C-alpha cells in the first residue's frame, strides 16, 4: 500500500512554493528581523504568502520555520519559543491549505522547513554535537506534533552547509519523527 505522498512524488513533477524569506522581504519585512517570529506577531502576513503560492498552483508549501531552531532564535532572545514558533508555522500553513480546499476543492501538503543551525560545530566552533542534535530534535518534534493532519506531512531539510549536520544530527531525528507520525496515523 502506497501513501498519498508516494503516489504524488512517484508519478509526476510536483510544484512547490518559493522562498518565504524573499516573499516576506518583498512585503516590507526588513532582513534584520527574525522572519520565523512573524508566525506569532504577524500570522496574517505569513498566511498571505502561503495563499499566494497556493493560488499559483503550489502543491507543497513550506512552513515559515527555516531558522526556527534554538540556536538561531537565541540571537533574537527567542530561544524559549522554539515550540511555539514552529507550531504556529504549521498552523498557519494548515489554515491556508484548508482554505484552498474549501474554495477550490484542491489539496496541498505542508512541509516543515528545517534550515541550518547558523553556527559552526566543534572543532571549528563552540557548539557540540549533542547541543546541535537537541536543537534539531526540538524543532522537528514541534513540527510533527499533533500527528497526521495537525503536524507537517513531510520535512524539507534545506541549505545544510555541513554534511556532518545533515548525516549525523538532523536526518536521524527527522526519520524518527516522521516514522512516529506514520505509526500514529496507522493506529487511527
């Protein structure tokens, strides 16, 4: 039995959204601002970007969570808001997808955006592997929380400058999180 995502990706080209940060900047958000925090302070602005991409035919939209990990959010004094910012990002994207379904009977998937930590790992930097693992794990847990239809449908791990980050730190947590989500979906 194949999942809906396997059916979509296995048979045709899939149209995804574009750059959330670029779209927010084009709408007047300055580059020195924490774009992820807009999920809390200006959710309607974030939702409008999603809606524009969906109206243009996007079948997958990414949450506004590219930099919503503890190490990046710490720069803005928001380290303690990792869960809140990521869950709000998922909720906003889900609202846009549901609105599309109500208006056009279309469907789209919500992908959790996981970007780099924004720090150098040991021995080049001060951040250890365990701290990095926990930063990714915390973000990914928040993105998938709530299970199918509430959490993200898939994860997009993007712009990882260090292969070590991707292989040893981020991928294991993403596989565990998505496997756990599939198990909870199959038990429903």
